[in-house]
C-alpha cells in the first residue's frame, strides 16, 4: 500500500474508474506527477483501505490530501464516507493531518448553473461540500477551495474534461508542493 514518501496523497473514490471518463482522465493526468500518490479506495483490499496505522504513516509524511470523486446524489461514493468514519476520525485526533491542506476535486453531471439557489440542484457546490470543509476545520487542516469539473452529463463534457484535466494537473504541479502557498482556483463551466 505504501507508495513511498509523497507530498500529495489523493484518495480516489470511484466505484468503476475503468468506465469513468472524467475521473479517470483526472486521475491519469496526476498519477505520474512525482510528488503525488493516488490511492483508489475501490481497488484496494479492505484490510489496506481501512488500516489506520498504514494511513497514519502515509499521511504523516504528506503536506496535502485530496479527496477526488464524482458527485453522487449530492455526496461522495460510499467508500469515501466509510474511510472518513473508520480512518479519518482517528487521524483527526492526531498530529498526522493537522496543518495540512485538504482539497476536494469533484466532477458533476450537471452544468455550473444548476448548482445555485433556484437552480436545478438548488444548492451551490460549496454548500454541498460543506461537510468536508467542516471535517477539515475540525481536524485542524487548511481547507482549499474545491476543484470542480462541471457538466459531465452535458454536450460539452469532452471539452470540460480536457480543460479540467489540464487545470487539475497544473494546480497540483504548481501549488500543492509549496506548503506555504495553497491556492486552487474554483473551476466553473466554460472555463473547464
């Protein structure tokens, strides 16, 4: 399970990454970055995916954690929640995560305009991701503005994926490795 010392630990939570277009493209774009280690919770053995001691060692050596997932029913796929309940709950009480950046990188089926008060989904993406922000604050982490690739279920999905891939990779390459400067622009439909 240990992939060596990496500055950025990406927890990918996608139940079928092989069939994914957007999350697979995002993952493929960053997995070869020297300082990034991607762990797909759905491809790991349960005894590894939920091993608190192993995660404590891995995350203690990192400077940033990324939760990457498709937005399913206004939340993450279930294994990320299970990981939070079984692993993050423990880590949040230790120095392993304190002071580290937490970034959520998410893809949505709907376009940006659907995520607003009065929009088709009635809530902004910031409102839907608030539990992750609360977890970061509670654990003493530094919450980052989410990276969002909107519109995977739209006619512009291919263009949005290509731009999202580029932005995700550039943001991790340029920003995440400098622990004094964490900045991840909020990606919107039309710019991804």
